[in-house]
C-alpha cells in the first residue's frame, strides 16, 4: 500500500519498529514522493557540511549545551534559518530539501534538521510530540527543551510548559507524558499529518493521497485508513478504497460513522464489480 521499497528503506525501518531510524533520511524519502529526482544522499551531505562547520568551533569534550550554543550560532545567526511564521502552511515547509534551500520551515521540519546536526556532533536529542508545537529535549543533569522554530531557544521544564500553554491557549499544567520522548512512528505520523492537512485544506487531493498512503501505513490510528479509502473514492479509485475502508470497519465496528463508511465500502465494491 505504501512505498517502502528501494526508494524508501528508512521509512521501511520505521514501519519495522526500528528504535533509531535516521529521521532526516525518512523526511527526505517522503520529500522524494514530490521531488522524484531528489538525491537523498546529496541532501544528507549538506547536513554533514553544516555539522562540520559547527564541529570546528567546539573543543573536544565540550558540554552538550555548549555544542548546542555553537549549533544555534551557525544555523540561526550565520545561515539565517528561521521558523516560517508568515506562510506557515506552505507545503515546502515540510520538505527537508526545501528547508535546506529556503532556510525556513515549521517546528517539526526544523527539529528534524536540528536533531540530525546534533547527532553528528555527538549530542543525543529526543523528539517531543508536544501539543501544538514540536520540540526536542536534551536529558543531561536536568532536562532542557529546544525550540528549533524559535532559533533554538533553550527552555527549562517550567518555561517549556509556559510556551506550550500559551500556544494551546490552555493555562493548565501540561502532563509530563505530553513532553516525553516520542517514538519514531509518532514523529513520522506527525510529519505526514501536517502535509495532509495542508493539501486537504487546498483541496489538492492528488497530493493528499500520496501523503495518506504513507500515513495510513505508519499511523496507529485506524481513522487514517478510513481517510485513505475516502481519498481513493474522491479520486475515482474505488478498487484501492476497498481494503482500507474494510480495515477501518474491522478495527472499529461500533464507530459512530460505521454505517456511513459501510455504505461507501458497498458502493466501492459495486463499482468494481461492474468493471469485471
């Protein structure tokens, strides 16, 4: 159902449950669905070059926070990377090759880049699937959160909670589990959901379908399989709609929309039967 063959080996590792896939490579494999001539290794080499510039400014054995300070200087001061607050829903913000070209993106794409750089510099950062705003975290003597969208701001736990509360408009305490390290599947699903929302909002259903194929495969939420089936029907692909719609109904037979989805599934099967 999803492209996980030779062109997407790292996405396949996520699907297989690998605990430490290269998320930058996964992001570039997703981008290659829309940029078929994209040279993934060449893009990763650009990240290597950025990391090498930072490494040249760090003494051997530097504390991770000092390394991140140098990373912030190179990425956000010298090279001018920044969050794209003016055109947040531009799909290019989600493609790592475009982020490298345009030096702007959304929280998750900038975080993927930032984490890839930190990893090359020997600093292990965990992705955080926090509400409304994707973050990274460094667990050393105490936990430090990194906001790559806001020029690599380093936040302690209280400051992080205040930022999330402001962004969500919910002043109550943020549960600890919302700020915990996230699984790779969760991160990849969030990347794809961002793209899906952009394309559906633009009524670009052909592009949304490309994204949804991957999302239905990697996400644990059965609703994504339902949405894949519905996009297939929107694009006059009834044969492709049958399996995801049937899978959704099997996983949620008592869902509030089960009757409506069953009607769609029956209609898809009828259309396919007429062709045979």
